[in-house]
């Protein structure tokens, strides 16, 4: 029986936790299965989404290419409206055997639509890592190479090849650092809020 699994993340950029989840989900689906990888906020470009959906897709491909062949990428726009987003996801992804998310809000939205699983139940314990897109973007904004250990080497290569880190610093570096300097609690998303955006798209 073919297993079809779905997940959605912003992948801005793809980091180590994303890579671990992508590997785990493709392995769970198996060679005869199918994984639908949604690139969230496909219609957004800004400080929180400083790489286009196309660029994020290239990063996902860089991680999975040569390791798995049972996946497909699709863009999922941000509608700013949970119930409409749920209906859109159902139309885009179609029937699934499993939808993977750590986001309580998304779980509530999709609870009656798909069987749900938490990433921690699929990712091997040895590959559990605490990292978020915000963490990587802040490290990039500070300059230097502090961001490199937070992303897979394949993603670092993509970011460098297309000059994406330099562009990010030029366009959004100061605003990213301003949020950090002003104080995490008052001016930047909490870890829970960041996770919600990462997984909701």
C-alpha cells in the first residue's frame, strides 16, 4: 500500500532540523511512497522570508537530491486566514496518510482533515536539534560564518553560489539585527511563534 505524507515549512533557509525531518519523512514513506513537501509563504518576500519560494525549493532539492526520489515540491501561499489556508492545503495536497507538524495551531486546523504526526516521532533522536529559521537569519545578519554550522553543507553551497547571504545582509541585515538588539521578548517572535510561522508557512 502506497504511503503519502505531507508537510509544510517556509525553509527560509533550510536548516539542520528541516533536513532531518525531510530525510525521516522520505524514509517513512519508502521507495513506493510519496512525500508532498509544501514550501510555505510562497507569496511572501521580506525579512521573515528573505529567500524566494523558488530559492527555498532549490535548497530542499539540494538536501534530498541523490538520497531520495519519492518527493514532490509545491508552493503554498500565506493567506493570513486559518480556515481558508486549511481548505487550500486540502485542495493542494489531496488525500494523505499522514501530515507532519509540530505546530499546535496547524494541528487544530487539520485535525479533522488528516491523520497527524509530530516530527519528534519520526526524526531519530540522534538528529534532534534546536534550530529555527530565525536563529539562522540572525547569525547571517551578524556577519562571518556563524550561520554555517546551522545548515546542511549542501544548503550552504546553494546560498553561496547564488550570493543569497550577501543579498540577505544587504536587504534585511540591519532590520534583523535591530530586532535582536531591541530585545527578543518585546520586538521579535517568541520561539513558539517562530515555530508556528515556520510550520504554517
